[in-house]
């Protein structure tokens, strides 16, 4: 399919220059190197007839080779031969960095200039490789296009890129800020997906939190023995630049941009002190790499100077009317109230094996997704009118979006609902570097399977996710002989069994090793490539395990849950047996009474995080080409 057209961008939202921003306690200083030049560089160019500049040009030219070598030595030597992700750290977020203001001084050394050019060329090569409709891995060390294509579950749907929320204001830019979840990676990912979906549904610009250390993703030692990156933003894991560029209805900016262009311009007002103008703490605009104590100051400021929203997923469902019209809001409100007061809400058990059609009426879909909540949290005109809304993460406020986006957000129009599910599937996926590394491992596993058993022409392997480590649900900590007993009827004796796990003692798996050719990611480092940041290994495990013929996972684990969602995307895409009900060839080794819960349709139910539900992937392409958007109703 053709690539969705990019939209034109305001300079503040879409600078493609490479740059960095630094700040002190009293202000900020920005420098940037724009490949296309800037008014500052043009001014210097206009003075190139002077003898001084001529001599400098000769001197710079003579140092070209030395400068480039110094730059590359710094990047690849002194920093421990960092991986591709690290080499692109500054440029990865270039789309989010503000352009240099006209007239600002811009002085680069020869090494910096040529180094930036070399890095930008590498970035451009990788951007060209990024393909919405497929996966190209040439820039990341392979595998072949055919092998890489196996990982692809996403689609390029040009009509979907045209979606604009009916609530997106025509008159002003509105914003959404949020605090990431403080749990493990997959809790963080769930939170981010939900907030991203909320921003799109509200028609607001999403403000990404500052780069930081994430829980359990802060290893400093790389596979090759050098140092590696340990602070991240979401753009290191997902194609935020593509999401930003490819969708007419969504802008994404950094926290630094937001603070510089909104907060420091006096647009933020204190909710508690007579609407007084509030500036960021110490007038600081760059909080990247700030420690936990510092970040708390920033979030306290955002809570006080924004419209803070606490929507608790266990108590309410975030509901979006089909338009900003008051009648649509009241229709949703009255429908929910009538259901609660008179009709009664069916229990989730009534829907097991009996899914509601994806294009059913609003009331029928509302009932199936209610999950014993108490009310709707409707996006109404009060929230809509706010310049900036903020979603905190704070147990004291009962504020934590530990929920799948589709289990929390409800659309009055079924077409909007399916569009959002496609958006997350097609665009909120791990970056190509991670996908390609996983593809290399899958290719190696299939080759090993064929060599082990020539009759296994497809090179099929099975997979497990075994969660142990710091997992709070002790009931799932079963021994390996129990796992074997639970899985032996579904697995093939002697075949390859790939195990994704946080258990470091490999002897623990001896009961499985006695029956299968057990493989761990540690065994496949040559295929992974030593250049890949080890903090990404959990994501590789998820992608690899998702390609197993049969998969066994752990109930309550959000790691297992995401593997099953990926398997659901593949199953729906290939119309595998049972896809109409969202069935995938997955099972649970723990808990035993949940063993076959992926073998029939289950509606969304609490606890939301314990598993993924077929609603995420089941028949979500039904409304392709029909977004149900009337632009005449767009908010003003």
C-alpha cells in the first residue's frame, strides 16, 4: 500500500534539525545544527568574502578528516562503541526539537559540523528503511526482507491517517501532559498507549515526559563490554516521529518544547491561587535525565498549573461522544444512567463465547465493555475548554492508568473505536531496530528447527514466557515440572522451545530441557547482535515469543499479556482458526484454572492488566475507509 502522506508542520512541532537543549536553574540555552542551514548560518555565509572567513574556511577544510575521526572516535570509542540506538540519541528526537530562532548565534567546530552531517546521513538512511507497510532491516544488520516480513502484523491504511478528532480545536493548540507509570516496562507501555489514545481522541498535542531511567531498564554495561544508554524517552522504543508526521490529527512534542513555548510564555495558570501565572520550577525547561526528586517538582507544577484529570479505570470508563454537540454528550450520559437504574448491567460471564458485533449499537457495546464500573467519565465541554490537561500517577489520588487503552476508552461511534484500535496496532509498535533484531533470532530459530528435524519444513518452534523474579503474584511461581505437565499435550517432544524469562538459574528449567531443545535469548546473542542495547532484551523476548507455534504464558503478567496481543494481531491478519472470536493458539501454565482462557472469547473485565482481551484485535479492520467523521462538527 502507498505510504500515508505527511502533513505540513508548524516549526515548533516538527523541526528536523539535530540539536540539544540545556538549562540551568534560572533559564535555558538552546543550540541546534540544522542541515538546511539557518538565518545565522546565512548571515555568516554572506560575509564569506572577508579574508578572515576565507582563511578559516581553508583551515576548516584542512581539518575535515581529523574532525570526522575525532567525532567518530568519541561516539564509537570513548562511549564504549554504543549501539545504533545510542548513536542516534540526539537525532532520534530531532522531529520534536524546536528550530533555532532567527538571529541566534550558531557556531560549530569542524568536528561537530562533519560529525552531525555523518550522523544525519545515517539517520536519513534508517528513516528511508522505515516502511509503514512492512519492515526493512538492511540498515540494522538484516535479516532479509523475506525473513523480516514475518514480524509484520501492522498495515498502512492511508485513509486512517486522515482521522481528526471532532474535538480538535480550530482556534488554539491544546495539550495533554502525563506522568509515566512507575512499575515495570509493560505497565509503563500500557499507561503510555492509553494516554496517547486519550490525546488523539481529545484532539490535543501530546507532551512526552522528560527522558529518564525506567524501572529495570537502567543497565549500564553493554553486551560488548562498554557502556550503554540507560535513560530513555518513549521515542527510543516507538516510532513517535512517524506517528507525529503521518497523522493529521495528532501532534507530539517534548516537555522542553512545551515548557519553552507554553509555560515560559505565561500561558499556565495556578488553579489554586486566583489564576496567577505560573512558571516552571526555577524557570527550568529541560528536565531530561532529572532524578526522581527533581521530576516530582515538575509534576507537582503540572498538577497545579493544568486541569488535572483523575479518571480511575476500575470505577469509570472514559467516554467520547461522536461530536462536541451537547445532545451527543447527553445521549451518552442518559444511556448509561438508564442502563444502571432500570435495565441493569449484564455480568461479564454472559459474554464468554458470545461476542457483541463490533458494529453493534452504542448501548450493546457499552454493556459488553462495562466491566462492573460505576459511571462514565465523559469528555465534556468543561474538560474540552482547558488549555492543558494533566494525568497524574499517584496512589494517594487513586490515579493510575494501569489499563489497556481499549478497556478504558469508549467511543459512542463504533467506527471511531475500531479506528483507534487500528491506530495502536499499526503505529504504536516497537521501533525497527528492535523488530529487526527479533527477526534475526526468529530466522535463526527456524533454521535450527529445520536442521534438527528435516520434516519441520516451516521451522516451527514453540515458546514460553516464565515470570519469576520480583513478581508479586506468588501463586504463579510454579516449578518447571508443573509447567511440563501443563504444556506437554500441546508441545512436540524434542522440538525447539524458546523460553523468555527473568529466571537466571537455567537449571530451574531442567524438567523442560529433558523433553525439548530449550533455547534462551542468551543462546542467540550472535543473531541479536552485540550492538543492541541490553535494556531492550525484554522487548526482543516478547517479539520472538509471539512467533511461536504454541505459546504458554503466565496469568497476571503484563509481559505475557502483550505477547498474546501481538499473537492476536497476527492471527486476525492471517485469519487463523477462530479469528472471528479473537482466539489465538496460546495457553497459561499458571494459573491452572485459566489454562484455556485464550481459546474462547472473553469480554473486557477486571483486573484489566491480568491479560489482554480479544477486543484489541478482533475484526478491527471492519470499518476501514469509513471514519465516521463530520469535519463540520469539529470543535472551535
